[in-house]
C-alpha cells in the first residue's frame, strides 16, 4: 500500500505522478467495446478523417479513467473507502492514438466526517499529453481512511 491516509493529505499540495501511459489504438478499441460506445469519431478512420481532428480521437472516458489510475499509487492505493464523486470534467484538447498521458493532482480540500472516523478529500486532477497540453481536468472526491492507531 502506497496511498495516503486522510491525515497525510495537505490542502494546496501538488503531486506530479511519475507513471505515464501511452494509449494505443487497441486500448481505445477495447474501451469502446467494453462500454458499448460505438461513436465513429473513436473507431472509424474514414469518418474521423473528415472531422476537424482529421483522425480518430481517444474516448474521453478512457482518458479520464487513465488519469485516475495514474494518480492512485500516490493518493488512495489501499487507503480509500469510496470514490464519492467526479465533478467538473473537461476535455480541453483531444487525445490521439500514440499519445502518452501523465497526471498531476492538487489537494483542494479535506474535512473529517461527522463521526470523526474517516475524512473526505477533494482533489483536482489534470492529465497532460507528451507535449504538456492539458487534455483532461476534473475534481475527484474520496472518502479516505484515517491512520490506524
């Protein structure tokens, strides 16, 4: 377990996650298949070639899911009770097959639960491609364990 307990989160702290992941065509295809999202912008080379992007765009939910996964080791690996919400999701730039994604997290807020046994932590997660373009941003709120005695 490498995640943080509630007490270890510091409001204002920014975490640059070391792990990165290159998204392949196969990743995008499998994600679209699993989620039954058959949007031709994600899957049809000829259709996508006629759009403003000129090529297929990676499913935005795959990008967001990857961003969450990249943050887990340094935030909530083994210390989470539950994900409470994902809010204010934005995709300011497209992701294409072959893009390498990295993530950064800023701790926005934290508070103990009313019973004092756990804590709620809100983080802003940003995902960037290999050119440092912001490709996804959202707030993630979690219910975190407190450090055991």
